[in-house]
C-alpha cells in the first residue's frame, strides 16, 4: 500500500468522527433544535403530533450535516489532517 492511499478509520475513530459531526450539526441547527425543545417542553405523548413540524425541521437541518455525503467529506478531511 502506498503512503498516498487513504486508510480506513478504526471503529474508535469512526465513532469519534460521528460524534463530532453530530455535535457540529446540533450546533449549526441550534435555533431549530431550541424551537423543538420549546414546543416539547411540558408535553409527553402529545409531542408526537403537537411538535411534528418542529421535529421535521430538526431532522431536515441535521440531515445536511449527517448525510452519507457529509460523512464522507468529514472522513476525507479527517484522513487528510491525520495522515502520517
């Protein structure tokens, strides 16, 4: 294997990358997440229908940062920055 060939991430590295990507997505979607949290506050079962639009907005926002393409880009960036 040549030194320029990308290597795969270990399970631990992959887990850390996923956590980092999700945390970054939550940070970037903070306003949307807060609206959902405000809607859900004090609710139990009714949150499923009362906050449906807010939940969809959170999912939509987060999918920008956690989609397979976004994860592939994050993996490539990580590998480029940690290449030995």
